[in-house]
C-alpha cells in the first residue's frame, strides 16, 4: 500500500497577499472620486435635455470637476507608476485625461457627434479602471525587504 505525504495546512508556508501601500491607496481614492463625478455627468445632461436649463450649468460644473479630478488622478497614477515601476496606472490615467480633454472641448464647441460617444467611452473606461484598481493589490515601495 502506498501513501502520499501531504503538508498539513498548519505546516504549509502561508503567503500573504501584498498590502496596498499609501500611494496605491491614494490612487484608488483618486480613481474613485473621478469615477463618481464622471458618472454624474450623464445625469446632469439628462436634466438639461429634459427641459431644465439649470442642468446645463450643473453639467459644466461637473465637467470642470471631472477634468480637475482626472488631472489629479493622472498625477497620482504617474507618481505610483514611478515608485513601483508598474506602468498601467499612469498609462490608463493619461489616456483618460487625453480623452476627457477632447470630450471637454467637443462639448464646449457643441460637437455632440463626438461629445456623446466619447462620454460613453469615458464612463466605460473609468468603470474598468475603477474595477481593476480595487481588485488588484497596489503594494507600496519595498524598502529593506518590507512593504512601505
């Protein structure tokens, strides 16, 4: 009779998932705020399109806030990427800021043929980035063998 030796859970080495560091937490916060504000934009546009002229003022205010938060997210994303040498946060954030800038000016010029589909794409992109940022560990910089 043959038996196999299996390591018991008590003796098996436990690998902890890397904890999210401070820079990763800041990136998550920036992505979350940016996403929440951007998701308000279609609501404000709908208020305007339903006949309430004040909805346009809210939409402009939301566009300004979303643009500011997009730039803040890009700064945090680039900072995180430089610290960890992981480039997806910077790349995704910079692409979103570029698209958001085109979106902003298309709206100001009344180019709805570009403004609306780009807005839908931005919402989809932010939803994906939000999901990735919150489901992947974003560990801090390693200093002397421990996560900071």
